[in-house]
C-alpha cells in the first residue's frame, strides 16, 4: 500500500532520516515509534508529500508520489494532527465537509456520510455546529478523525493523535480508535512515543532511533527477538514503573 | 457578485473623474494662490470673463507660486495673477531682467504671456508691533542690526525665495538667528500674541492698518516692485481670442488703496471674495456678474462628496492592489521584504511633497490627490495582509495542504479567511489615516474638507475651520465604527471568540 525506498531527508544540512526503506501492507495498523527527534514525524510527512526527500522514492497505491499527483493522492488519504489541525473559522461540520464540498460531491451523500461518522465516533450532530474553540480536546480529535475519514480514504495517517489529551480521555479515545480501525479495515500509519498506545493499536511496529529504522515487526517479535539492544531498552523503559509497582505489591 | 459590484463602482468613479476633467477642460481655468488678494483677483478675472459670456472656472487657493506656475506651464491652468518681483526672482531666477519687456520675452520661452500691470504694487515689507517699534526705536530695516535677539516669523515661501530672507539678510547684514517659517495668516496672530517680534508683510494686507503695525522703511532699497499682473498661456488666445480684450480691460484699474480696501472687506468685514470682486466690477464696468451664494449646508454637501470621493476611490484601489501584493510577499520572504521596503519608503515621503510631485504627472485637482492617497494607503494593508498570512499556525497550514486543497483554494478557503482580522485591521488603519490626509488634497485643488479649513485659516475664521475639521473628525469616527461593525458581521464567529479569549 505504501512503499518507501532508500529515503534520506535533511534539514539545514543535518540528515534526520538515513537511507530508510519500509513497506506498509494494506489493511494493517502500523505504528511509528521512537524517542523525540528520531525522525518518525518527518517520515509521516514524507509519506503524504508535506516534505520531500533528497534521495529515494515513495509510492502510495503503487503510484510514485510527485509534485504533480500529490494533491490528488492526498485526497485519497486522511491526516490527523496532534492538535487536530481544525480550521478555527469553520464550525466542526464545515471542517468535515470542506473537501467534499470543494470536490462538489452530492449534498445528500455528504449528509449521509456525516451521520454515519457521527454514529461511528459517538459525536452528536448538535455538537458539530460548534466552532473548534468551543470544543474539548477529545471532541476536537474526534472531529479531526471524522474530517480525515470524510472521503472514505484507503489510508489514514495520524501524528500523535492522543498526545494533547489528558490520561482519561486518552485511554477512552484509544479504545474507540481501536474499534474504529478494526471496523473500517483501513491501512493506518500512526506516530506516537507511547509504547502502551503502540501495543494496544498496532499490528506492526516500526522502532526508530536517530533517523534509522531499528526494527519493523510485531510486538511479540520485538520483545522476543530484538534486533538491537535499544529495542529492548525502549520497550522496557515504559514498562518499568508498572513492573516495579507489581513487584512491590507481590 | 460582491466583486462585480465593487468593480462597477470603481469604473463609475473613474468615469466621474473623467467627465469632471472634461468639463473643466472646455472652460477657461483660472487659478489663485492661497492668500486673499490672489483669490479676489482671480475671482475678478473669472467674473469679468463670465459676464462677457466666456465660460470660466475659478480653481481657488491652490498653493504657492511654484505650484501655480507649474500648473500653468503644464496646461492645468490657463490664467493666474502674479507679481512682477515674484516672476523675476522666483520664477525666472537667474535671468538678467531690467524691464517688463524683458519679463515678457523670458516668459515667452515657456509659452506664457503677461498683461500690463493691474495698477497696484504689493511689495514685501517687514513689520513690527507699534510697541516694539517704540521700545527699540525701530524705523528702518537697517535698525534691526542692533537687536540680534529679535525673533522673526516669515512665510515659508519668503524663507527660501530668491528675493526672500537669505538674500535680505545678506543685503542688510542682519544678525538674527531665531527665524522660523509659518503661514502668513497665522503670522499676524503670532505677532499679536508676542511669540514673534517681526514678520514679513504684503504691503496691501488689510491687517497692517487693523493691527496698526509699524512698517520698516526699506532704506537700502532691497525689495523690488511687486506690481500685480495676469499671467496666461499664450495658446489660450488661439482657443479664445477675445480673452485678450477682456484681460487688457483690467490693465491699471486697481489702485493700491482699492486693493487694501478689498482685502479688508474680505478679511476684516467678512464679505466673500466673490462679492467683493462683483461690486468692484460693477463700479468699473457697470456689469453685474452672477455669483453663487452657497449656504453652509451646500458647502457641506459639496465638501463631503468630494472628500468621500477621494477617500473611497483611493482606498478601494489600494485594497485591490495591496492585498495581492501582501499575498505575493507572503509566498516568498525576499519578495516580501522588497515589497514592504518600497511601500515603507513611499510612506516616509511627506504628504505635501508627494502631492506636489504628482503635479507634473497628473496635473492639479482630483487625480494627483487620489494617487497620493492611494500610495499612502498601501503600507498598512500590505503589511497586515503579509503578517496575517505568514503568522498562521503551522498545524492549520499543514492540515490545509494535507487535505489535498490546491494552493489557490487553500488561499481562498483557509488562509485569507484566517488572516481576515489582520487584513481588516490594516484596511481600517488606512481608511482612518486616509480621511485625515485627504484634507491636504485641498492644497492642490482636489476639494474636500480641507477646503474650508484652508479658507478658514486664511480668513482667520474659526467657524469655517470647524466646518472642515468637525466633519473630518466625524467621518474618521464613522469609518472606525463601520469597520468595527464589519468586523463583527464579516468575520467568522469562530475567530472572534478566539480574539476575545486571547485579549
């Protein structure tokens, strides 16, 4: 579904992604994870042409991404940012309809789609009349997800979609997203630095460090056959507090 | 649809400017400088031609000598009155001239002719209050050498004229250094209030008698004669040959006493220049020309429409140019810097200077004022458009691109609506500044609220000054309010809430 071949990317002469290749299969949820500055968000932006690599090529739907087809390809994918990236001058529903209206889709179909998405994300249609400034963080992320799903894209890109939420909202939206992803069967690429989130959502996990792909595998394989000591270190780092607590209770 | 209406309005406005110009092109245009005597003389010439069935319009109180001369040579005016001394030293400076025939020869090079003198000599003189004269026993200009502490206040024109202060100082070896330039009509007030000790006078000024000023004797024969004459474009005689006859009829008919009386009738007794000129012509030629008596309301309607015309058209054009410039600048930071510097430099040109620069290109009246106001309106709008667009949050810009909107649609649907509060604020700033600056348009014949202010200063008539100043202030407030209203109605409620929460 998505293919990256020998990608390198620099900012101001600093290479932040080194000669990286990756293939993301259809219908899977793939999580890009790693410490801050490892290049995971850059990689995500390269996949939808918000950034362009110096070397290598990227294909979506077997089509090589280029400046001439990027707008067309972007219309076939969905993108959710950490803060939602909703347009503050439009109501939630206007945000959702923007592209469908721009592409002059049938209004009846648009209405139906909105109703469908409300049901999917448990958002009331009344809430959609509000402007983003009047919504809570969790509501904003739900609306952003609905906007991304509006045109029924084959691929969904999410850049730390839960990063700005408080822990309670985080857990509940994470559970919901899990249900939504499995119901829709889309290809999902999600960036996070939270191992718990990755463990809960991912079919496959990409562990990155300093612009290199360390390992690309299922969680159990990462745990059982780490390709690098850092993989184990990274997985365990986030488990540690809980393990210590469990040990104390025992 | 809204754009179409806007364009239709602009086209209409341009047609109006055009037709206004066409109308004045067929009539003979007589100009006057911004002092009473010049206005009376031009009014007299205008009425005299009109009563002989020649179409003529008076473009009154346009400015100083250089402006009127330029306008005459450029063909923006056909006729205006001036003085021999001024012509020799200010206009033809450098040419060796000893007689009226020499002047005529020199003027012919510019395609300009001169009538014989109208009769009176209105020379420059220096005056002090009677008490100063008594206290320091001042009688002659040379007496001033003993009092270097005296403060002089001269007209701005006198300050740098060939026959003005610099060479007067050299001629008499005067030591004074506290010398400043100010408006002639305000100089009398300054003298009376004691903030200056000596001013330059025109010898036919009505105020000399009114304030009982002591006129210092020109004991070293510095000042030349300033005999009033009429200058006109020689090609006027090809268009309207009979004009020469009527201009010649005015030769030698005004004595010095008569001129002082007429100045006094206007400045001290409150008659209009038109009335004074009319009664003079009645005595001399037994003609009664029609003069338009305008009520305050008539004038207010005229000045308001002139002012609105200047402001709306120049601001409208500035919006149409500045927003695209701002968008262009926001796309590329180098281009943006260049654009901002250029419009910034324009902004630093003093408004009067900019108005005068426009005259060789566009003549006098509405067009140069419109262009100057247009140029002044650019900076706030360009700057706010540019900063509004470049200051958009990164996540919003990113998600607009990620949705797959082409750049033009991103601009129209996302970036411009989000930058709208900033752009609107820029337009508001421009509009308020524009309302104020447009009052200067009166100096080059564009009318507006500046006209009564200018006349009011000249005639020392506070009610006339207020007739321009109050509506200008009210208009500025109305502009402010209407933009506040527009902000509330045009801007998305989503943005207003955001503004409230951050303010």
